[in-house]
C-alpha cells in the first residue's frame, strides 16, 4: 500500500484510497504524525502515542479515467480505460 499523508480537521470529508469496509462502517487510523489543538502543537517521533482518527465510510466512488493515444496521419489510435479502486 502506498503511504500518503492527509491534513484533516473535525468535520472534513477526505477522499482516500480504497479501504475495505461497507458504507456506514467506522474506520480508525492510528498513525497520527502531528496534532495541533488548544494545548499546543504535538509532533510525533515518528507517531503520537494514543492519538487516532475515527472516520465513517460515506461512499465508494469510482470514476473511470480514459487515456487516449493518437498520432496524426499514421492511422494510430488507442483508447484505454483505468478505474482506480
């Protein structure tokens, strides 16, 4: 799995890579690298112990991306589709 970092706040909707889970289930991310609250800024070395992000799965969107190759005057056309889960 590719590691990615997201900046989130309470109430944000964030699009992440596909995770196993039905719509409406609760996911938990326990690798928090940085936290800024009323008490100040906490930076993990490498993660903050005891911190976690609790989220709900809202939707599983899947949009198809089309890749088209075309060379003029060569009778060369290729159309490929890719759907990222």
